[in-house]
C-alpha cells in the first residue's frame, strides 16, 4: 500500500489524507495559487531574518535555529524546542553558503534522507540547513545574508513538496530547520550545534550527525 501523505491548501490547512504522496505542488488548480501565496509569505521573511540575524550576532551564541519548515504547515515557524517525541536522535546537516540554493542542494538533501543507511539511524530524524556567517572560503557576496536565509526557507518548502510528491521518498519527509553559525569549520560547527543547539538538538544530544 502506498504511504499516506497530506497536502496543504493555500491557507495552510491540511487537506484530507489520501493514498500516494501528491502535494500542493502538483497538477491541480490549487498549485498556482499556493505558489503565489507561498512567495508572498516567504518574501515577508526578509525583515524577520534580518532582525533574527542581528539578534544572533549580538548574542554571543555560536549556533541558533531561526525558523523551522514543517511538512504540513505552509508558513515557516519560529524555532521552538521540539516535543519529546519529535526530538531528533539523528541530524542530517546540509552545510552551504546557499548563494543561491540549487538543484544540487536538493539532490544532496534527498539523497541523504533516502540513503539505504538511513535505516540504521535512530529516529526521529531532522534536516538542518546550516549557513555560516563566517565562511572560511567565501566572501559574503553577492546576496545579503537575510536574503540567503529567505531563499533557504523557500528552498526547504520546495524540497518538502518535491519529496511529498514522490511516492518513493515521501515516507522520509522530516521537518527542516534553518540554522546559522559563526563557526567556519566542520569540527567547530559540530561543537557549536552540540553546545548551543537547543530547539533542534535535545538535551541528550543526537546519536549521529550526518554532513
């Protein structure tokens, strides 16, 4: 039997579940309206991310989750501590400058979430899109950081819709967190996530990180 998934209406309400994994992104009149609505919602995120980024920079923290994109909610949510049943035991991290997000990023994310070894990870799993404000290799141009974070949020929604529309992978859909760090190197980023990752990493810490 095909997995059962829920699609979203433009107002964010969940439509009835049905066999297969058809999302709001495919082949019906809702699709165009939903995309327009989504672009409006995500476009309004730029000033929110600008404020959140400034708060992060002055906080002294090395890592923070700014927004979470849930599979069945059309609008990005402010980061909160997941309930115990959703606290990740495994964290898949896609670390990039996202300048801009691309099909290559999408392919990497889907591959990581659907890899056969995924079965060996302890559930629940979450996907973290990680952006470093202190990239060791690249200058901060041309897109401003708040614009990149907004593009990351829109990318996360598109990624979830792509997976929900595919019966072969929709069962692997997970919440996507948009996170920032001041650490430029992988080892430092891992340490920052472990120490400052409340809201995405439970107190006990994840059993595995996958970059």
